[in-house]
C-alpha cells in the first residue's frame, strides 16, 4: 500500500491546481492523494509548528505502507522539518519526498520580494499584523507576526536526513529564489535538483515534465497494487527456445492485436513480419493461468527499444493491465520510445503516467527512427507537440502522422 501526501503552500489550500493535477494522475494508479489543510489553527494565526503537527496527524492516519510526500513551496518546509523532528518515530515511514519550488527560507523570501520588501516586513513586526491575499477564499486576511517568530526557530540548512529528495524549481521564480534549492542541495547526496527553464513559482504549466519524473522517483511501476491475478511472460524472438514457447500462443496474440489495431495499416502478416523480421521481444499477459484462453493483453518491442504495439482485450480494458504491461517491459528495456497517433489521447495519458515524455526535437526523432528517418515527409508544431508525417516502411503507399514519446530509466 502506498500513501501519497500533498502539502500546499502559503495562502493556498488542499484544493490547489497542483494538488488537483497530482490527484487526477494518481487516481489511475488506484492511489488516493491525501491533502491535509495546512491553514492551522487558521490562516490569520498560522505557525510552522502547527502545520508540522497537522502533518503528524495525517501520517498517523495513513494505513500501513510506504509514505511519499509532495511539498509545494511552504509545504516543502513543513515536510522537511517534520521529517527531521520525527525521524526516529512516525517520520521513519517516509520513503521519498518531492519538493516544488521549496521555501527553505520563508523570511528571506518576504524580505527580498519586490512587492513586499524590508520596510513592509519591519512594519509587520512592529504592528504584529500584515494583510495577505488568500487564493482559496479570494480575499485578504491579516496574518499575525507570530508566524515569523515561529519559523525563525527552524533552520532548513542545518538539517541532515537520508530520505531521497527530488526538487523542481523554476529559474525565473520571483517568489522563492531557486538559489535556495541549490544551497540546500550542496553536499547532500540524497538531494536531486531539476531546474526548469523560463518557469516561475507556480510550476503548474510544467506538470507534463514533473509527473513523469514523479512516476520514476516514487517507483510507481513497482508500487502499483496488482489486484488482478496476472502473469506476464516475455519471449525474445532472437532465442530459439523462446520462439518455440511463443508459437503456442501466436494465434491468440494476433487475435488480440487485430482487435486493437484492425487491418487498416497492416494485418496479421504485417505483425508477424515485424516481430520475426526484426527479432522483437513479445510480452503476453495471462489472467489466472498461463494458457491461450486466459491471454488478456500483449505487446512487442524492437531490440532498439521501440515499443511497436500494446493491446488489451476490450472486456479487460480500464483495469490497469496496459500500465502493468508497460511497467513490466521496463525491466528488459529500460530505455524505450514509441510513435503514436497525435489524436490518441488515451495512449498519451497512459504513456505519460508510466514515465514517458514527449519528444519535441527533430534531431532526436530522426535519431530514434534511424534508417526510417528517410521516410519522414514533414514536421509541424501543434499545441506544443512536434508532429511528423512519415511513409510506412511496410506499406509505401501509406503516409501517417505521429508524435513520439521516450522513456529513460533513471534512479534518483
């Protein structure tokens, strides 16, 4: 069982845009995102200590299993000091933490903010209150200076914990200077930092990059709960013994591909020409037992890592089988790429949820295509995607449009 907790930032809420994006993505892994409200005891009387205590309550309520934390801005500060304070007790359950533009020095952020500055900070200290706009309630609230007094008792840069931490930070963040993340990551082998070019503090517009990295970082392919009694077997068609084993299931394998892809571009003979001609590795999914009657899905991958097809029988679709199939294949092919129809939104989401990223470089596309690069007829940009049309290497009369996705294994 995996527990994922999202911690929102200052003047935000558990229903923030980033929380919703992570929740929508995790639903497809049968994981419910836990989103505690950190406006405690209320926004006006907020303290870091109270937020840490709220997180401790959330962790205690988590079912047995690993805990991953996603912390945004001030939420990252909460996660860091919770992990330090309770390292020998309840925080020992935390296996990994993902930070988005972490506010390691909240006081410095306020002083350096051009819309706030030192004068307003001193006025806040003198009067005891300052007004901040809260994005959830869409109105302003007075916040007590006790928040600063409490935060000053915590020093993020002195903390030494072993939990793997992945940080994303925009190089144009005008709220939290990305140098805070650089400073924190210095001399900490457990910390990885990815700077996002031309990105501000929000980062929501860069979720397409953050989510695939989160899939890898949290190792969701291995953590994903397998509710079905599935067996996945692979057959390397460069190996004589594997060919003999595969032939037992070849007809059913072709049936499933025909159901998924039809015969418009190439039929059964075309699939056979591909898998045997280029010595693909075939993956077959069995439910309950290994025989023809219980095959529910299949795929095949070329020796260079090109994912050529993925199919699940109609009555078993929507149950995570394709995702498990893709995740399983990563053991044999830690680096993969694939071409798909630009309109196939379902496959785009599936690939992204499994850690694949869109290829937006002509040079990279041609590199992956190799000798088939000569079949490319044109490139065009649409909705931020690099779409290319190319001639079929099996049917020269057919020209189709594609986008390309790639996956690279990376251990953080």
